C-alpha cells in the first residue's frame, strides 16, 4: 500500500513538473520590456539564490569539495553551464519573439537527437525501428525547412544544446539540485556583471519598471527551481521510464499554447513536418514498449530456469521512448 501511495504521489509530482515546464511560455512575455539576455541573466542570478536556500535547508554540501577536487568534472560542469545558458537564452528569445511552436519542435525532436548522439559519440547500435524513426525525423526537418523557407534553427539549437547537455550530465552523475547549483555558480558572475553593466548604462528594466516588474524578474529563480524540485521528488518515487514518457507533456503544452493562445501560423508544410516528427516518436515509443516487455519476459524465464519463484505480477512501468533516457530538462 505504501509503495502504491508513493507511486501515486510521484506521478503527481511528475505531472506538476512537466506541466509547469509546458506552460512556462506564458511567463516570459510578462517580463517584457526586458530583453532575452537580461531575463536570462536574472534567471541565473535568482536561481542561485533559490537553490542556495534549498541546499541550506537540506544541508547537502558534501558534493562541493568532491567537485573541486576533480578538474575534469569541474570542466565538464562548465561546459554543461554554457550549453544550458544557450538553451535557456534561445528559448526565452523564441517565446518573446513569436516562435513558441518552433521552440516546442526542438523538445519534440530532442529524444531523436539524443539517439543520434548515442550512435555518433557513444558508438551505440540502433535497432531497425530506431533507424526508421531517425530517418523520418530527418525528413521532417527537411519538410519544415521548406515550409519555413530556412532550416528550423531555433528547434535545432534547442534540441542539440539540450541533448549535449544531457550527455554531459549523464557523465557527471550529479543530482539535479546539485548540478543546477554548480552551473548557476559558474554563470553567476558573468550574469551579475551583465546586469550591473546594464544598470550603469541606464538600460536595466529591474528598477525602471516598478516593483511589480522587479518581483517578476526575481521570480524567474522560482520558475526555474520549483519544477526541478518536483521532478526530483517524482524521480525517487516512480520509474524513470515513466518520466521518460511524461517528458512529452511539456512540448505538447507548448505547441498547444503556440497555436491556440499565441495564434502562431501553422501552414500545411508545418503540419506535415510536425506529423512526421510525431510519427517518429510513436515508432520509438512502440519499439520501447516491445523491448521492455521482451526483457521482462526473459528475466522471468531466467528466474524459472534457476528454480526461483517468479515475482508477484505488478503493473509494468511505462517504458522510456529512448534507449537511454537523458537527464530531465532543467530548461525552459
């Protein structure tokens, strides 16, 4: 009973985290007239304040000395910080410049880019269905490039920056709260320096637009940290494979907001491109479901051959759409 309650609670946390990431496009326009770089700098500065308070409350500081003693790990953390900075900055700019739909495409194709990186960087071998999904995704990008009259740069930058970020995070093996703290510490001084420079030129909106605007800019730290904390609470209660499917909530919500709320144009070529992406993701999901059931059946057969009692039947967790799910988004 306790395990079932924990899973139910974990699912609620998972829905909360991905739901908040899905509706965050509603938040960034509230911070205008601040530009994307100013918003990004405030997000970094105030995120450090929020995660710092959380770490003080949890008294989790042992990882700091360990990180400082490992130059390679520290360097990789710096690369991760740079990648997430690009991801956050491009996403904020795209939302505030009428490209929510194109931004959502970046997170739809992120699992497919992650698979491609697995082949190119880690030397992983793909099954035929996975190759088919990657091929359909490439076709989708070509169709969208024709529809947009240019490559979908926003989508590609978001997808590749986050996939590379996930690859590095996997190698680092740090917790979500700890890694976000390390990344924001690295970017804190450049972000603070930029904000002070803006203020010295009289171009900062933090004090010029009134206390309400200042409070909204400061709340960017909470908008960053709260979904991450909810995700962390979900990750310890439900299988990561379940969270792997929940990750599609965020781009689905973003796409819906772009079309229905922001009224962005969706000509036929874009519908065709998105349909190809969704077809590729459906193939990945079907392949993951089939592989998970086969693996479970083989484990049960192995137990019976060893003369061990098979475990009591339990609901199968939903499998991840990736062969190895990258760490969850600390984004958008």
